[in-house]
């Protein structure tokens, strides 16, 4: 029975991963090796309840298109392009991060970034990270997944996730939800957007007045549990934040470290994910954690702020003191 259930779970997750290439249409006969920023799961609502693990979140039980159960977790950051209030029997599609760690539980559970319900029959929808289409002079924005491109027309509404107007704003490289009507039967599919929702992005917010920096930790060696990390040297950025090389330090703490050049993301172990230039860290299926400043890629090395080791990895101490940077996995907390 357990073996059969495992096979069923694996098949269900594979169906979501392959069939959920966001907004894929029947006329698309080719696939791409590029991974879109979001995947999706589609089904019918069975129930909507408050999430027991987090106040203000919702837990939506659905049956997917194959009749399998799944749970969709709606957070305070979930965006609703059409209808927000959900009821039993509603057809919904939930979009989740393609590279988010998945817990192998049954039924599967997805933390939803975009919840699509009540979409008009004459509309279509895509969600991805979009970039200026290199080699195209018409102004199209091409999805990271490579199968869709959109153009902003004279009547296109461009807003932020909170509803504020963003017409004329810089959308290069941003995560976006795109509502459109008719499109070309081509690869990539092309359309003029009716509405573009620029999704949440974490930004580094510095205090109005930075404290005076009296020391410079640049070049200081890094120690993990009292042992020198070979070749690891810290540096102090212009905001006075001490940054340390991630791979060497994390490996000294016992983590496997994997780099994805396409998404500019790093995975530690099986459940911790972070991205270059983003302050958001995903740890398992918990709510994203924010760190003081975004990871930076310098000469091929990723640097992270010291608070990453405390807030995301749960280290007891991470501090710069008397010419060295120290990180401790146990012991007493340094004040």
C-alpha cells in the first residue's frame, strides 16, 4: 500500500510539473529546456479553511483535474488577478515557485503566489519572470520559460500587486502576471497585454541614517565553530554590513550547496533556497524569511550577510569581532 501511494504521489507531482508549464496552450507542440519561474496546479475547490499554522492564511482543499486531492496555501502575499473570494465548486489555478522545495507528503501542498479564479472566458493568463526579448525590436517582453511574449499597448493597464499604477515603470526582469486576449499560434506565443500586474519583489531597505562605521571587516578570516574556513574572507559593504562567502561557510557547517546559473539561485541541502539580489529566503514550506541585504555575486563568489546564518540556518552566533568573523552552531548567544 505504501509503495502504491508513493508511486501515485510521484506521478501526481510529475503531472503538475510537466502539465503546469504556466498557461501552456494546446497548439504548443514543442517544449523548451528553460524552466519558467512558476508552475501551476489546476482543480476544483472542495473547501476553504483558515490555515492552522499561520494566522491570516487560508488552506484551500482541491481536487485536481485528474481527481487527486491537493492543498493550496494562500498567504498575505498571494495575488488575485480576478476573484479573491473562493467557494466550493470554483475552478481555480494556483501558481507556485518552480524551484520551491517540495515536501513529499500526500496530499501534496503548494504555497500559492498567484491564485486565478473567475477569469473571463475571453481572457488568457500567464505568469513568469519576463525580460526584454533579445533580438526583437518591437518591445516584446519574453517569459523566462521561453514560450510566451507580450507587448504593452496604448491601452494596457500596468499596476503593482497592491493596485498602484505602474505605467512607465521599469518592468525589465520583474515577475509579472499578464492578462491578454487573442494571441498568435506560434512559439513563443505572442500577444498584446490587457493588464500587467508587477508582482512582489523584496527590496533592501536601509535606515534613513546609517551608523558610523568605525571598523572595516573586509579581509577578515571566517571561523565556523572555532575552525578556520579555508580561503574564506569577509568584506564589508558600503552600508556597513559584513558579508561572508556562502559556499565555503555553508559547506563548513555541513550543507550541500548547489548553484543554478539560469535562475541565479542557490540551494542549501534540500530545503533552503535564496537568490542573488533578493532578500527573500525560502526555508522548506515556511513563510519566506527576509535578511538584511540581498546576496551578491562578486567575481564568481556569492556573499551573504551574517544575519543569514542566524535567521535562515538557525546558528546561535554570527558576528565580527577582533579581526575575525565567527559563526557558531551551538553554545551561548553573544550579546
